[in-house]
C-alpha cells in the first residue's frame, strides 16, 4: 500500500508552494498533478510583491529574477474615448512602506511552477507525481484517509495519507465529494483568452483594462506576445462563436485600435479559449482528514489578478500552521480549522472587492452603460499620493504571509 504523511492534490500555485514548504519542514509530502507538465495558458501570470518577497525568503529570488518577465508598475484606466489612460495606482510608491519589490512581475505561470518544482527536487521528502489524476477520496468511516488516482496510462492506485489537502482548483473533485457547504456568488462575466504578436518596440508598464460598448479587455504583455483577456457577458460563448471570426476580429480591433494591424494573426475561433468565471467560497474548509485551500476553497474571479497570490498565501499559512502537527503525526480538527480562521479575512476582502468591481464596473460596461470609474481617477490625479491605496490593495493586500522559519534559505545564485 502506498503511503505518505501529506497528500497534496493539484500542482497549481497552492499545491506546489505547499509541497515545497512542508518538505522543507521535513514532512513526507506527495503532490499529485493530473497534467504531464505545467504548460497551460490562460491561468494568469501575475506575481505580486508579497509573493516576490516570499520567493526571496525561500532563497529563490535570484532564480526568479532570471526568468523572462515584464514588470507592471502602474494601474491605469481608460479615459475619454478610451484611447487615453489615467493612472490610478502606482506600485513604486509601495517602496516607501518597505516593500522590497514594488511592482507586479508578469511571468508565465508555468515558469513559476517549474521553478517551485525544481526547488522541490532538492527536498528528499517531496515527491511530485505528474500525469496522476485524483478520482476520489478514500474513507475510513467518515474520515478521509487518502485518495484514489489514475495515471495517464490508465493505471489505478490508492495513496493513503494522514492528511489530504485539496489544491485542485475551482473544479475540485475532492471538494465536490466532501459535501462541504459552499456559497456561490453571481458573476456577470466570462472570459475568452487569446494571443496576438507583440512587436519588439511595444513596452507596457501598466495593467490597462480597455472598456468599450459592451466589451472589456485586459492586455497582458508577455515575452514576444500579448495575452489578451476578453471579457463578455456570462453565457454568451455560443453567440460569440456563431458571429464568427471576422466579427470577433472587428470587435477586438475596435476595442484595442493598436491591434487592428495584427488581427489576421488570429486564424481561427479555436484559438479563442472560453473560461467559465466562478466566484464562490466554502463555508468550512475542512472535514476530518481533508483540508481545501486556494481556488478549491474559494474560486476567484480574474478581476484584480490576485487569485494566484491568494492561493500561495493560503499555502504559506497552511504550512506554517500544520508542519509541526504533521511532523508529530497528530493533526486535529482544530488545527485544520485554524487555516480558515487565518485566511478568511483576506479572502473576504478580495472577494468583496471583486464583487463590487463586477457590479460597479464590469456589469455596466458589458451592458454598454456607464464608462470607466472616473471618481477614483479624479481623486488620484488631484492627490497623487493616494495612488498608493489601489497599489497596496492589489499588491500587498490584507494579512500578507511571511515564509516560516523552517522554509527560509540563503539565496541560491543562478549558475551559468
Ligand atoms: C479567466 C481567469 C483568469 C485569471 N487570471 C488571473 C491572474 O491574472 N492573476 C491571478 O493572480 N489570478 C488569476 N486568476 C485566478 C487564478 O487562476 C486562481 O485563483 C489560481 O490559479 C488558484 O490557484 P490554485 O493552485 O488554488 O488552483 P489552480 O491554479 O486551478 O491549480 C489547480 C491544479 O490542480 C490540478 N488538478 C485539478 N484537478 C485535479 C485532479 N483531480 N487530480 C490532480 N490534479 C488536479 C490542475 O491541473 C491544476 O494544476 C484567474 C482566474 C480565471 C478564471
């Protein structure tokens, strides 16, 4: 029978960070990831100041700095006819508060996950098993005592564990099987993702939403191309596809005139991936033997681009609170509930702001009503010092977690 101390289901930001941290505490931990690699687009690329600080504390700062990346230094919103932009947030101002990396690093998520997996290879108590999909929980009475899994070649198996942590995202199979009660919030938007070429001279230091009649887009600069998140009304994927490629190209060109010269690069609607946006939260995050964190506990909207960082912070809190009980072999229900107690406030604040943005900005914009929020622009133009507020909310947030002592390491220089 296969056994480990902690079984982490899902190798996303929450799962990979949790695996690494627990292994550094000497806990036997196995991460099961259903995909064969981390190469998945469309999951967000934003690495925030708190996560950058955490990577420094883990000794991974130099390796992260060596990854190809762009830096976002401002939050801007469109003004007037939507072709000009006003700055409402300035991350550089966070330096005055002692924030070491006062910017958002844009790094493809697979590079961040590869970096964590790579760091994990140095830890003898961490096993990462790719191509291994968890299909259900193992029970002893009501207690979860591990998982059933299936590998890519169809082999089925069981892995027993003292604790199972569901980090398998917003469609978590373990959460669904747990019967934990959930609150689901109405979301007015869905997202479609696609890429367009980025010319060498095109730099961007701002996360700039584009708002047009009934449409909304965020352009993410990546090395060599732009990743575009196109937002539309929920439930309209079939309608959008029925209108066809030419209509979609024209919509995008109207919304982002800068891209009118390259819409031919989008050759088929198959390159436009639909993502069903969810916003929900478990009312309890644990049952006996099972804890849910990250999107498995609270699915995040892409608004504000903070879900990855919240998931990472959940993992840090989980490792900080549970490493010692796991090492002792006695994790109580109260230990597990402590993770939710610690992470509930940041989750409530971020989801509350996302719901406000859905109602006040996204829904009216998609209904073709109202324009961008100009009050905040007027205020931050008149009093530029206020630009630190949106920067703090997005970049640092409530209750940032710091690396636990057992996981800290000296910086590892990059060889070569
Ligand atoms: C359209 C969209 C855009 C977003 N953009 C951003 C952004 O720009 N910035 C940001 O910070 N956040 C963004 N978010 C939110 C962010 O993607 C999530 O909050 C974050 O990825 C959650 O991390 P996680 O580790 O909890 O889960 P996930 O990132 O969902 O990772 C779950 C992992 O579990 C694996 N898995 C799933 N099921 C199983 C199974 N049965 N067995 C084994 N493995 C399994 C998956 O393959 C995956 O690797 C966006 C969300 C959406 C919907």
